C-alpha cells in the first residue's frame, strides 16, 4: 500500500495529510508521462508528488490532477485528524 504521511505546520498547530497519487495511478495503470501530457504539469512535479517528496503542492496543480483523474480532491489528498488524546487517528 502506498501511503504517505506528511506533517504540515500552521498557525494553530500541526496537521497530517496523506498523498494517494501513486496508489491511484497504480490501480489504474496510468503512467506519470500520461498525466504530464494530458495536464501540462511538469514531469518533475508529478514525480515529486508520486514518490512522496513534495511538501508544498500548489492547489492548481492538485486541481489539474483531480480533473484528469476525475476524482475529488479528498480522494487524492486526505486529511488525517487527531483524536481527543491529540494522536493521529491512523497512527
């Protein structure tokens, strides 16, 4: 399973996001080069997202990927909330 957890900092604390891009492409047998040709996004950017190295992804980049894959943003990038004890629900 391809699950990426990334910690982001914001004014009121920390939040964690999961990037499901590689899982979705793998399930659909879609290559990064196909996404590149269809969206105009750079292969380098798509590779960074695919290999879980991207930390600051632009919203317009995510929208282009979602439009191409015909999925909601919440399927591509998933917020992992904290439980009442302050731990991530999926830790």
